[in-house]
């Protein structure tokens, strides 16, 4: 039997990361936050004093990426948010990161979260979730996270940054953010972490039952 692969896509601060991590734990699967790949590439370019919009520089950082680079604790700063969004626009960078993501999933199965997992990275994944929430709700969540980390930013600033990242994710020409045709949509605007997990569990159970039924016929 092929190892189980679950694709979880959606916009920033939709709750997809928390959900994907939890699903992976519940199912005993490895978990990969693919946003960290783009963040680590951005960090490497910034460390080298380079421009994150430079395709040759960013692609060479992507090719040199090691799993240890994903463990860095400085990948979630506002500076890296902006630079990651820039390197993610570059087709050379996206191509260089494809094998890493596919090999990770192929080894033991996995839950991967990102923007293009169900559409580009793993289009054959048997279970795909597309997690969304309203911009206002996502801004509130991200603002609270930042406040807890001691960062100063107003809710309006955080919402404007998120709107800009949404625009960049949705409008880019390579691998834009959109639900795969066979993804199940999960709107978490009015759901807390627990309710989101329960809703996703129900979707996964249903898909697994359908897969088992079709393998028996
Ligand atoms: O999910 P995140 O905020 O950590 O993602 C960081 C950046 O990388 C963000 O600008 C979107 C981009 N990204 C992407 O283009 N494709 C992915 N599979 C994951 C993230």
C-alpha cells in the first residue's frame, strides 16, 4: 500500500499549520510546513546581503537548503515574511524546492501544508484540504500571535500586510494559491482550534472510508 499523503493548503493565518501538525500527530505521519522552505531560502539570501528578488541568488540558496536550515528560530520575523513572499514568486526557487517536498512525502507518507501542495507539489494526494478564514479573522489571529511575542503592530497594519501577502500568493503566475478541484474546503472563520481539528478529522475519516471502499471493489 502507498503511504498516506494529505495536502493542506490555504492563505496565511488560516489555521492550516496548527491543523496540519495536529492531523499528522493523530495519524502518526511526518509533518512538513512547506512555508519554512521559502522562509529558510529568504533567510539565507538576507544573511548573504542579497536581494530576495534575485532569481539566480535565491535559486542557489534553494538548491543548497538543508533540513537543519528549517530548524532556525529566526524564520518568522516580519523581514523574513516579506522576503519569503518575494522568493516564492520565483519559478526557479519553486522548481528547486519540488524534489525536497516530493521526497519527504514519498518516504513514509506525510501531511504537508502550504499554498500549492494539492495543485502542484502532490496533485495525486488522495486527501486534500483547503483551509480558509475571513481576512479580518486571520488578521486578528496573527495580531494576537505577534502581541504574545512582544512585537508592536496595530491590527490595521497586520491586516494590510496579510492582504498584501494574499494578493502576492493569489496573483503570482507560477503555482498561485487556489484550491485543487478535488480539495475539500474548510472555513475556520467561526471555528476554534479544537472545532477545526474535529471538522478535519471527519473529512479525513470520510475520505479514508471512500478510499477503502473503492480498493475493495
Ligand atoms: O505559510 P508561510 O506564511 O510560512 O509561507 C511563507 C511564504 O512562502 C509565503 O509568502 C507563501 C509562500 N509559500 C508558497 O508560496 N508555497 C508554499 N507551498 C508555502 C509557502
